[in-house]
């Protein structure tokens, strides 16, 4: 039997940690402990946060959304499994460890690969608990016994199997191609690891000499004018391109140009990619250092010249500038070109500068020898999965982006020049031949078969792109490639929830790889949330100083308040603005729920026995109204959650609890709690509160569980709210007529409250009222005590029927009811009349001004249509206000 008392205030700081530990110790996060463990499961694989990181608001939104889905489906009786885990974060971790070594006066090259990897493992272990504890702090009800790490032995086995399969299918190959090169990290990085910033740059205009001609002959004769933002790449040019329709340069197609300073001859070609309107209309082509130039070079069979070393110094291909840092070489080359009379001008140019997400240095497009995946076949599988409805994307508009990316997918660079990560399972023989195996022993067997004798093998130095391993996440975490019970039971997963900004980088890779390796979709639904911005709509950034730490916010206001704010403030695929005021307001909502529960428990006798759903025969109109409304909210919230409209569902539950239950039903219950037969209202209060706590639990799990443990339950009820059943509509509570009657009472109360406010009646004063309601008069009369209480009426002066003629007062019309409030003696009628007449005079003055404006042809004919329409609406509003004031004055006369 629970205690029917509650502390005056809710201490979330002690409750949250205690409740989470209690849930976990009882195994309620595990699907095996579901009410229907053998039924259809519901599975989510958490987007694994970087093991080196800390939670940001995007993570907090992810946790809140996924935990809502898990808790909801757990309450629906499904075997809900939320697979937790972390990502080894190849670049991020290596960068952090290298910085640590640098602070110690060491380098990774100095200590060697084996020792460096050991340092990375030590770093990951130390930071793992921090990120996991933050997930738990937010209430993540994951099955921690199934936690995975992208570098654990099981996932490493999956990565090796995936690589070997792709290689033997002929889909993995090694080749030179243009990549994003990070000089600081000295590795290729993916597009997602490159951030573009608007920066002030320079557009450099110069003369590209034409062989056999003098510069004095002018543009289009002795030289082609060209513009570039990166002069140092001139040293790697292998062509100058013009548009075939450009009359200025068409005659030069097929001629030879000379690379400035080095005088290396290159062809003048034509290509429709060239924009005749940009710069000079001529384009220098550097296939080794620009992705678009690389594509043009491939079309025209141009040679590729790489002028840079891995550290962004220039190599021997840069001639006299070899050994110089790239920006120093830019400055020196430009000075030399100016001295040679090749410079035309410089102009300021706003440009998008690619910078490494980790490290911040400017990315250098560079042709590099890397490992690649041919994704054509996989892309077709992923396209078909969405087209045929096997994978659903929410919101649907992102299907176009999904399809566009897959239709334009380039080969995927999967190698990284790092030491931390999955080392590529390729070994090289003495002649450089590749041998791919699940381990070195398998590679050695293949090599011995090829060479006819044992040979020395050298393993590939590169590791795999982190996205390669995380692309296997939905099935590798369940045991793939082994045929495990978890893989058979819980795959495919149900929902993949993540930010729309990684639809391409992660979601598409999972879709492609899941379909290829398992012959099934990795998930049925992709739910994409937006970015969490600050309260002014700016992206949270350390640069702006507007980053809001979710854990600090949870420490100040409680995890429930933050969760509810994120969940009710977001809609699928749209960014949301987060303000501290909204979190504070939702902490107040938890306090409102707490106080409502204290009221209910405070009105229960010690021997109270909860009978479950109330007996309809014992109920009165207010009870029937709240139960009818409860049915409506249950049906609507269930439909909305099933349709992934979590925010709207939460807002409706919020309104029901705050307004209908706390502000109306509890107030309406007070007279009957003091009456002769309070038990039906007590049963209704407890039942409705129980159902509200269930509805709110996926949103605010801590406070709802704490309260649920204090309210009475039936003997066969679940031991905890986390495993209690989700509410269901009860047909016996379909009280349409009673609900209409109480809604009519609410309209009458609101009208009287508004009239009291407008007449400045003191809130504590009870006034008289005469209500003539042909349709609902009897039901209103039956609820006279409630009506008097809610509208602050004097029960002795509350009458039903027509108002007496000639008496001064205020008449209100609500639906088919006429409410007469005789205010004599309650207010100073002369003062009130004077106040209203003064307000009327001010309104008349504004009407005259508005009419004069609209009667002015210059305004009506010349002002924008929107402005004129707004002026007409203003006049209509003022005229309506005038009519209302006149009616109020007449009522006082």
C-alpha cells in the first residue's frame, strides 16, 4: 500500500539517480522482461556518440526522442530493445591523444604505432564512463548488458568480414583520386568532417601566356586572362579551359599556353563546365588539387600533377618553390608573377573556405592513393528500398535528398591515414601484390599459394573510415556476421533516429550495407530531427558563446524539464530554438503535476481502496466529462505517437493535465469531496491521475515514476510505471451528453470570469447571476455548487430562468444561454460608466482616423495591397470594439 502523502516539493536531484538505479537493477530495460517478451519486438540502435565527447543538445534531443519511443513501446507490451554504444571516433580520438603526447613532449612517431594505439585505448577507456553516465543522466533506458563499441572484438570481426566480402566481390579497389586532405592530421577526411566558413579572400587575376605570342598583343591574343583564389596551384595546372561558345576565346582552342614562371606547355581546351560569366570566363585546370578540375581532367585525359607533400609544403613538381609552405609559396609566386608582368589585378572576394572539423586548418583537395568502394550496386538497392516502401523516411520531403545523393553517389573513400581505428585487412607481398583476409594467417595462406612458398608480408598502414564501421551498426551490434539469437530476434531494427545533417554520411551507408550484407533493410523507419539552436535561432557554437550544456541544464532544472522542452518543441526535420525560460516553465509543469498529486492523495482516507476504472453508474457530470476527455486524449496521443508526431502528442497531454484535470476537474471536485458521498470522485481522481502519469511517462519518466509509486493501485498492477500498460480508450466512458453539458458550464464560467475582469470586480467577491439556458439549464442547475465555486458566485443569489426587466447589469450570451449579472452594489456604476465612455471616446477617435485614411485615394491606390488590407482589418476591429463598449454602457444605464 503506497503512502498517501507526498513531500511539499519534488527533489529531482535525489529522485532521478535513485529511480534510474532502481529501474536498472530490476532489469526493466531488458526486452526479456517485457509483459509480452515473445511478441513482436521494438528495436532502436542508438547513434553511437563519440567516446571522447560530451553530450550536446543534439545528443540530448536524440536521447529524449529515442527514449520516448522505447518507453512507449515497452508500455505497449512489446519487447523493447534499445542497443547502446559508443564510436571510437578515429580522427577525434587520435587528435586528442596526439595533443596529450605533445603536452608531454612526445609524438606518435616517436613512441611508435603499438604504443600509440595503447595510448588511444587508455584514452577511450577513461572517457567512456563520462559519456555513458551522461546518457543515463538523461534517462536513457538502454539495455546496458548489450552495450557495444565500434572497436570491440565483435564489431571488429564484422568490419573485417564486410571488407573481405566487398573486396572479393570486386567492389573494393585501391586507386588515386581527389580527396579532402587534412595537412594537420595528414589524412584524407570525409565530407562530413569538413566545415565551410564564409571568409574574406582574394581573387587573383593574371595573364596566362600563349605560346608563340607576346603579352603585348593583349587579352585573347598574347594571353588569356584567368582568375584564381589559389595562385600556388598554378604550378600544377595541366590545361586552360574555355567555354566552346565563348567568342572571346574560341579561336584559341587547341593552342598551347605556358604555365607562368615555369613555362611548362599545356593545352587550351574547351568544356561546357566553364562559366563564361565568372571571373574572366577562362578556367585554369589543376586536376591534382580541385575536384571539379579532376573531373574535367578525366574527361579530357589530362595528366595529374600533385605539387604538395602531405604536410602542405610544395614538392619537387613545384620547381623553384619546392619545400615552401603552401601559403608562403603563394606569396612568393605572386610576387614573381608581378615582377614578370603577369599580374592583372587583385580584388577582395567572399568565399567558402573548407576547414577540418578537427583541427581547423584549411583542407587541401589533393589526389591521393586511397582505398575506395564502388557503391553503384548498393546505391540501387538503397534507392529501391525507399521507393518500394521498405524504408520510410520521416519527414517525407527528405526522400528527395536521399534519392538525389544516391543517384549522384561517387566512389566512397574508406581509407584514413591514421593509427587509431580498424586497420585495413590487406597484406602486401614482396612485389606489392595485395592479399586480403580476415586475419594475417588467411592472407599468408593466400600468399603462399600464389608464390609457392612462404614470403614476408607487410600489412596496409591505413585504417578504415569510421563511417565504414558505423555503417554496420544496426546488425553488427546484434552479432553479425554470426547467426546469433539476437540477430534473428531483433533484426531488422524498427527506427533509426538521427539528425537530418547526417542523412548522407551515415543513414545511406547503413541502408546500402545492410541490404547488401543481410539481404534485408537495417531499419523500417528513418526519423530525422532538426538542429537545436539557441533562443534567437542561431546555431549553437563556441564561437558565438551560445552553447547550452544539456547536463548543466538538467542539473539546474531536472532531466524531465529538459526532455519535455526538447520533445514538445520539436517537429520532424525542423530546427528548434531552445531557451532557458522554456525549460524553466516545464520544470513548473512538473511542479504542477506534483501539486495536483498532493491534492489527490491529501483527500484519500487511510483505508482508501482503489477499484480501478470507476463505475459509470456512480458518476456525476464532471466525472463523466473528465473521463470522456481522457478517452479523447488517449486516442489522440496514441495516434500521434504512432505517427511520429511526438511534440503535438506531448502538447495535448500537457493541456489536458494542466487545464482540464488540474484547473477544472480538481476545482469541480472540491465541493463533492466535502460531501456525503466522496468515493466516486476519489476513484475518478485517482484513475484519471494514474492515466495521466502513464501518458506522460515517456516524456518525463522520473517525476511520473516517483508520483506513481505513491498513488494507490489495483492489486494486480505492475510494480513500476516503466513497465505498466499504456492507457487504452474505455468504451464505457463515452459520455457525449455529459461532456457537452460540462463544456457548456465551462463556457458560462469563462464568460462570467471575463465579465468580472472587465468590470474590475474584486476576485474575492461573490456576485449574483441569473442564467437562462433552455437546453442546458437543468444540467447547470444540477451543478450549481460547482458553477458558483468556479465563477465566484453567491450560491444564494444564483438563479435560473429569465432575467427581471429593468434591473441594471451586464448581459452575456453564450451559445443558447443568456447570463445576467446584476452588478449593483458590487461596483461603482457611475465610475464604471465613466470609464467605459472614456474608452469609447478614444475608440471613436481612432475609428475616425482609420476611416479618413481609407477614404484617401492616394493611400488606397498607391499603398501595397497588404498594407491596405491590414488597415481595413484594423478599422473592422475598432468598430467591433465600439459596438461592445456601447453594449456594456447600455447595460449600465
